[in-house]
């Protein structure tokens, strides 16, 4: 249709031009104007200025999960019980506790003695004996329990009012196997130094039957104690006047750990590190007693 329209237009022009005397071509060239390409119009999406662009929210990134090694907490195994009960008697008590009353020196004895004395005091350290005795006894209790021994204390503070006979009976009634009585010594002569032990004699009418075991216990503890601490070994003394020994029904000893009236002994026993050494010596002695 488009071509016919163009041809008609050319014929009309030729007729008009023919009237002017110009030659008219006998044939009209089949001239087809070039086809204009069809361009598809795409309406662009209006873009927002930068300041109105919505923020781009990225999904949160989780940190990589690394495998963790589970470490089980280390538990200190409980010590295996040795089935041995040890009584520890820290000698004396605070000065403020009145123990001036009297009690029999032995079961059924007519001899009366003061229930408990106040003890001595460090001439150079100023430490009261009752404080030293308790500190060593508590450390000894802990050390023995770590080895599997059971321990009973006649006192755990300095205000407990308990007599010497009551201390012995407490150990007896608890079913203790042995009793260690912890003390420190004093002398008018400041040059006297060293440690010693005390036990009742084989002839003691109340506890003579305990002499052999009490003596063996004393030998073991005193020897190990002096070896560990380096204090002079003054040996085992025999006495039948101590209420705490005479009321005992089990092997018993008194350990006089050193002289608080001697400068070297006193200051050593006031030193926390040396106290640890003292306790280790006692422990070694008890271990030796039960190893024999």
C-alpha cells in the first residue's frame, strides 16, 4: 500500500512537469525509501538522588564457631582413710579464761591440781604459748587429715574452758588411738634450748600399762621433729605428775616444742615458715610410729 501511494505521487508530478515540455521518464523506478528502524522506547526508572537512596542493610554475619575442647575440672581425690583417729591437745588457753579450780591428778587420786595453767610467753617474740600451741595444732590437724588420718581436737579456739583431765577424757571417749599434747617450754635460764618429750613411767599406778607404746610414740615424734627442725633433742623425760597423762587410756605424750625463753627457739617458733617445718617433723614422727 505504501509503494502504491509513492508511485501515484510520482505520476502526478510527471504529469505536471510534462506540461512544461520536460521529458517524462517512461518508467518510474521502483524507489523505496529506506525503512526507518523501529526503536523500542524504554522509559527509564527514575533514580533517587544519593541522599534519598534507602540504606542497604546487610544480614548480620555470625562469627565462625570454632570447636572447643572440653576440659574436665581437675578434682583432688579425697585421701584414703587410714582408719586411725588421733587426738591433738593444744595446751593451755587464753589468760582471760579462769581455770584456777582444782581437780584430781588421776582417777580416784586424793592429789588435787589446778585444772589448767596459763602457760608461758615468748620472751623475745611476745607470743603467748597458748596461741602458739593452737596454731601448730591446727596446722597439724590439716596435715594429718590430708594423709587420711582422722583427727579430734580438744580445743579449736583460745577461749574454750577445758581442764587437763577433761582433755584426756575427751580423747578417751572419742575412741582415739593416740594422743599428742602440744606445748612449749620455759626456763629461768635463757640459754636452755631444744625440744623434749614427756611420758608417764612404767610404774605409774594409773597408766603404767601404756608406757611401752607411749614411749615408742615419744621416741618417734621427738626424733623426727628434731631432725626436721634442727632443734636440739633433749630426750624423753619420765613424769608421773601430769594430770593429762594420768587420765589417759590410750598411748599419750607431751611434746615440748622448744623454749620460749631462749631467743633462737622463741623467734624460730614465731616464724610461719618454721612452724610449717615443725608440723612436718611431727607428722613424720607419727608416720614412723605407725610404719613400725
